[in-house]
DNA sequence: CCCTGATTCGC
DNA sequence: GCGAATCAGG
């Protein structure tokens, strides 16, 4: 693959939107994230610093400024196109897994668990497609216990927390999300039920 | 371990 | 110019 005008254009656009290099690479296809990053640099749009001193030494990062200047120009404001979705309540309240360390300093509401919620999420308006997917992957679920959960495991609860017939999905979770792809599909519903499936 | 971008350097 | 390998972080 070569960098055609169109591809470069898409690259610029996505990069401008704050998309990650790997995402861009995936979208473009035929290139790795390294290629994307390399191109980004060659295009000179890696990071727009206003005129100033550039990093002189390639081996040292700029020393910390005197207790007042923050070397973070804040590139992307955070244009997350995340649709306003209400996380569908799974079987139980948020397990709020063992957060040994604040890996993700995101605003996470801690819901005091322990309420006897309905064992099964009302399968109301969730796309049948997603549900079927979930049913399938739940067969393959790792059935992890609370303690086995990590930042990268799907934390979707299955079964009744009050019984032994309870576990967490445990499949590889989407980056930045608490659930695996299938469960993300039922947990986060698009504003409008869309049927198009891509990728 | 997963990911991110940054840099180098042979091609 | 290109991008894999590598580096440096989160």
C-alpha cells in the first residue's frame, strides 16, 4: 500500500480527531501503526508546538520546568464521539472490581452493591443480534471470580451473586471498556438502533 | 500485559 | 519516503 492522497487525507483527518495511530492504521488497512506514526511525523503534524525550543537532545526529555510551567500543551480536548448511552444494568450492580491501583482515573460512579436486583437483565430493546452474540460468548466465558478480574477482563456478571452460580465473563475486554466486545454491545446501546454492522 | 506515540536507520 | 524495530511511557 502506498500513501495516496486519499489515504493521507484520511490519516490527517483521523489524526486531527485525536484517533490513535493504531486505529488509523486499522481503518486504512495495509499499514501498521508504525507506518502511520512514521507518516505523521514526516508530514510534520506529530504535535504542533508553537514556535519555541524543540527537544534538543534525542536522549533526554526536557527537564522539568521550575515548579510552575506544565509541559503539557494539551493536544486533544477529548472529542470522544461516544454516544449518550446509558449503561444497561447487568444482572447485578457494578461489581467495582478490586481496584488495587487507579489505572484509569476516569469518573467512575461507585454503586453500593448488594441490592437484590433481578437476576436477568430485561432483554427488552437490545438488538437480537447482540443478544445472540452474548449467549454464544457466555458459553465460552472464563467464568472468573471477582478476584480474578483484571483491567483487561470483561466484568460482565452472569448469574445470581447470592449463589455459586455466579461468575464474570472474563473474556478479553475492550480497551478502556469494562466489558468484552459482545457485552459492550448489550451494555452500551446506540442512541438509535442501528442495524449496519461493519468490520 | 495491554496500549500509546517517538525515534532511529536500513531499505 | 517508507516503516520495522526499538524506545519510552501509561
